[in-house]
């Protein structure tokens, strides 16, 4: 119960779990602003572009930066100072730049959209987009739908551009298919979360030294339980990621998620798995991810939110095991599902027009997107065909000079990205179709303004980070700990947050009529 690894890492894992391995494909090369226009050549603006990378950060970015600038200076008259940070450092580096006045023009939120807006750290874009972002908005409309910018609009101002990817991330059980076969179980027997205990028992019986279930592949203390509950029970967090103040279904009533039967039943299920020996005893505090466990042969499965149906192939290539996936809960589109990964322009930027031109190209230019993701053709990757690439002979993601391929889910438009060899292009088409077909919350587009309850939000966040990891890992008794959890939330001001949300939601609903 003293786990203080922080809510931030837990929330970050929820945000990016399915983004890291989004399949990447390409089609026609679309550009913006007019290639080689004379005005662009006459004056070159300079911007800083900061990207989080989930691959190894290379010591030297000069060759990739030069390749990026060969594209951007020619096409839009913008020179890019390309910064690359690991996920653990990214938010800190960006925030330090924003607070110190260091130049920072284009960056992404990684789940902190409302926080950046509330601090007035981002520039409104609605006046710049009609002239400098026409192609960008057109591809968003085509791949997602015409209402996507509702999720980044507050008080009439557009503050960011959501990444254009397969955003519907149904909960999957990701498992070692060979272990499943050895245990005498068919994947067809897995249809829902209720089917998993029998699978875990069979695996444990066959391989007693294997851990049947582990935390997700991003954060070692997150079992994926909350995301499963959100999708299975249609829980809208109303853009406040603490979980204090949600609407379940279409009731319109804001409640404390941690007092709900949905939460209590989910935690009880995980407790039963823990007591049966399906999780490691130190799941609430471990630093070892499920991917590491699966890769070493010591782990069998984990939960994760992934778009498309091809993620098993990508994970297999990454961990060197035969990995398959089965969907066990649907996805539910709330506002945060879209604006959690949003590209923004700093309010301190002296080059907002150039920044928007760059964003427009980032979403619409195949050459730029894939240079940022894969680096230099012939050195970092090889083209296989129009849509597919592979690593040079004898090299992989850890040994090529540069790759940010795992950032494919947070950069530009997925429909213009290369796929790794072996990934079916139809999977990208499926993802984009599911963007339009997946159920949306009745409150899609609502954004909670935390301004009146900042103190309570901070206090509640600390309480959640103290209690939630142990609960979602099943390592504590829910009958006693949930009550203590909610008592601490009440003392921290949870009801003030719920009341503020309810008032704002009621006003938002009235305005929709």
C-alpha cells in the first residue's frame, strides 16, 4: 500500500499501450503548401519539434535531422530542430522548456491535454488552420470523421491536433500461442475475460514455473484492468484521468468510479486471480514488464489495448516468441481516447504559422512521416514494396543507427506510414473503419475544466497513486482497502470534483440541444 511510483506512469501506460505498436502503412504521397514555392525558399522559419521515442535514443540525430530539413525547407520553408526524448523524460523535458522560456514549438501531450490548456501553455489554432492546415483537417475528416476536433476544443478555441491513427483500442489478451497449445487449450475457447481463469489454470498446471498473467507492456504496475472495465462497462472518465467523477453508460450522472460496482467487481476478479497464483506476488511493485516476462519465457500473457488485428505479428517479432491475441472487450470512445495524444503549438512560440505548416506536412506528407519514424532508407531500413519496409540484413530495431518505429501510433497519419514486412495492409484499413464504427460516448467532445478544483485534483491524484496499483494487481484485500481508498478520496476533495464535473456536464449537454 505504500507504492508511490506515481499515477503518471500508470496513466501514461493507459494512454499509449496500444499506440506503441500501431501498424504502419502507406499510400499515395500527399504534400501541402506547394512543393518548392518561391516564398518558402525566400525565407526559412525555424522551429523546435520534440518527439517521444519508445526505441533506443541514438547519440547522433544529425543525419535524420538533415533529411527532415531537406523535405521541410523545400516544401514549406521551415527548418526543424529535431529533439528526441525517451518516454520517461519527455514530459519533464518539454515542461522545463515551456517554463524556462527555452524554445519549444511543437510537442505532444501524452495524456495531459487539459493540463497544458489550463496553464495557458498552448496556442489556439483555429485562425491558422483554415489557411495553413487545410490538408491536415481534410485527412482527419476522411480517416476519423468531421467531429474529431471537438475533442481538442475548449471555449471555442482549437488547442491541438489529435494523432490520426486507429484510435479504437479494444482490450486484447496477448499470449504465447505455443504455451497455450502445450497446455492443451484452443484459442477459440477465449471469448471473454470470464474464460481466462481456466486458461491460466491449464498453463500453470503444464508449466508451473511460468507466470500465467502479468502487467501490461508499458508500465509494470498496471495490469490493464481499468481499461478493460472502461470498455466492457462503457465508462467515460470525462477527460479527468484520476477516475474520480465518471459517467457509466448514458445515465448522465457523475459518480466516483471507485465506489461503483463495476470497479469493485473488477478488483475482486483480479484478487481471485492473484490468490490463485496467476500473477507474481510483487506485481504492485515490480519493475519488470510483461513483455520482458514473455520474451524470457517466464510469462504467458497480459492485457493490452490494440487497434487492428495484426499486433500479434509485431509483438512476435519484438519478443522472439509466437504471440497471438484475442479481443475480450470492446472499446468505448470518450474524449480522452482521441485527445490523449495531441500535437500542440507552444503559446510561447514565435513561429506559430511555421509550426502549423509543419503539422500540416507531418500529417499529410508520406516522405516526412516515414523519415521521422524510420530514418534513412538504405541505412536504417530497406523498402520491400510500396507499403512495407524491413531492417537491413543482420540488423534490428536495437542495432540500426536510427528508428522511432514504435512512435508510429503518435506521429501523423497512420494511413501514410510504412508497415513492417509481414503486416497486412488491410489491417490499417480496418483500423480506420473501426474509428468510425466504434461506439461513442454520449459525452464525446466534453472536456472538463479543472480550474476551480486544482487543489482537490492534486490531492486526489496523490491518493489514487497510493492505492490504485495495489488494487489493480490483486495484491491487497479489496474488502478493506477499497473502503480506505474511498475514505481518503473523500478527505482529498473528491466530492468537489464530482460536483464541478456534474455542473459542467449539465451545461454542456444543454448546449448540445
